[in-house]
């Protein structure tokens, strides 16, 4: 989110400084991975409106960067027809007139023989779903921001923040900066940054998510061009996956798990138990996908209780904005969030409806 905001602000002619506590490609946060799903299939029409705007900005970013960042694969949502996520997603794509097909498991198998979906389930196919090459998207935002004059300082943790009436002072270990505006996009560390502003903690909880990338002997049926993205609303924790891209292997993971109070409590060591559970999912729904484990990694979701994002301004210092668009589904919006942050920082308003994301929904009764 920070790299996208740096891009739009520098492109708008602002002097921009981006501070990152680790190196620029570190894997302790949420955004460094081969791929992330982008899709219209949301259970809430508000997100469909936002993702429509996000698609346009990704296409513009591809043009500006000269790089393909979105790969159209088509996407499946499957589960029991009365599963709330299936039911609400179907309602909202119908209401928003998003092209889609409702398929039987048999029809799905004719199209995608890689899947074995139980007859009692229903499948929603959405053709514009695809993957964003996540790490390359972040790199593109950063590269273009630098080309527009942004200064990027890795390994520079923000240690203190002092707001003033119309400016803000930010400290790192070896420097003090003064700025007219400040955007905090700290991912799973957001509450640490809010604490530096003496703002109350938000109910944000880091979740450790372990991903598996498998390399079947013949990867072609599981690669971009042959394999769709999918979200499986199966009993227990939902699962999702996406095709192999740039030799990554086919990716499968669970959308959920235990949350922690603070990132410092996250164990970044991958475990065998999760791989066994992912393999069990594959045996049921994707036979043949999980033969050899190519790589596994830990990534962080930053969860809100309602799984909607946070994007708001400091109650006393409106020139300070903070955001955490995650709950495991924020990446597809990152370029849009960057442009919204840019508009809010420069004009105080945005044409997009971000009312869902107000922090006050958690703090109002506190
Ligand atoms: C496994 C996994 C799968 C996902 N799949 C999808 C998907 O398919 N589709 C989708 O749309 N979304 C998906 N998401 C969600 C998406 O990746 C996140 O919403 C998004 O990456 C969040 O970006 P962010 O900028 O908020 O956080 P981050 O990328 O973590 O960035 C926050 C940055 O702030 C830095 N920082 C924190 N504190 C300080 C400080 N004091 N000083 C300086 N720097 C600091 C951190 O080091 C970090 O680099 C997934 C997430 C995960 C983990």
C-alpha cells in the first residue's frame, strides 16, 4: 500500500519519502509473493465497485511500467449452494451485472479436469479473475515512484512520530524528517505505529498463513493458461489456489487460521502439519496437484473482526492518514488504495466510497 501511495503522490509532483523498516523485498509482511488473486466475485457489491476501479489502475500501471502484471486465468468459487459466501457472492455478481456462469461440478470437470468437486456443490465461474504478480507489482510501484523523484529508504524503521498542527516529525534511528503529510501503511505493524501517535489500538490481529507451492511431474495443466484461480468454500477453513507462474509451482493455501495479538508472536518457521492438511485438501479436490512440494512460505494476514479494511485519518490531525487493507484480500486493491491515499492527502477527499473502512466502527463505543 505504501509503495502504491508513493507512486501516485510522486507522479502528482509531490516530494515523497518512503520509509521501510526492512529491506524492500523482505518476506515478513504481506505483499512479497509470486501471485495474488484479483476477482470480481465479492459477496459485497461495494468491493465489486472498488475492484472495477482497481482493474483500470492495474492496466494503467502495466502501461506505465511496460510490464505485464495481471494474468487473466478465469476463477472458480465452489461450495455448497447455501454456503453464505457462495449465496452472497452469486447475489452480488448478479446485482452488479458481472459476467459469470453457474456451473455444475460435472460441467466444471469438462472444462477443468484438474478438479474433483462433489456433485452437491455449485460452481461460480468468473472469466476476468486472474493473478497479479504481487512482488513485481510492488517493485513496479517503487520503480515508477523513484522515477518520479520519490526517495526510498529501506532498513529505516520509524521509531517516533510527533504530530504538529499542520506538519509532522518522523524519527528513524539516524534521521529526523519533517513533512506536511504522513501516510502510515504498516501492515501487521499498524498498531505499533498508531501507538506512536497515542491513538488507541485497533482490533487488528496478525494471522500466520502458510502457503504451499507444488510441482507435479507435468506442471502444464496447473499453469497459467490452463488452470484457473479458485476459492473453495469447503467445510472447515476455506482453501484457495492459483496456477503456476514463472515456474513458481501451483499454489494452494487455507484462507484462515489462528490469529495472534502481535507480530512478535508469529512463528515464521513453516510446519509439516499445515502441508499435510493442504495435501489432504488436494487429495479431495485437486488430485495430482500435490505430488512434490516445491516451496512453502509464511505470510501474514492482518485481520479485522469484520474482514473489511481500515483507511482513515487521525481524528485531530487530518494530515495524518493510516491504512491496513488486508484481512487476506487487500492486494488486488493496493494500486487503488495508493491513489485514494494520494487524493485524501492532497485534497482531503476521494471519489470512491470508502465508508466501510472507517476506524470509528471499532472505536466509537470504546
Ligand atoms: C498468504 C497471503 C495470501 C493473500 N492472497 C491474496 C489474494 O489472493 N488477493 C488479494 O487481493 N490479497 C491477498 N492477500 C492480502 C494482501 O497480500 C494484503 O492485503 C496486502 O499485501 C497488504 O499490504 P500492506 O501494504 O498493508 O502490508 P505489507 O505488505 O506487510 O507492508 C507493510 C510494510 O510496512 C512496513 N513497516 C511496518 N512498520 C514499520 C515501521 N515502524 N517503519 C517502517 N516500516 C514499517 C513493514 O515492514 C512492511 O513492509 C494475501 C495475503 C497473504 C499473506
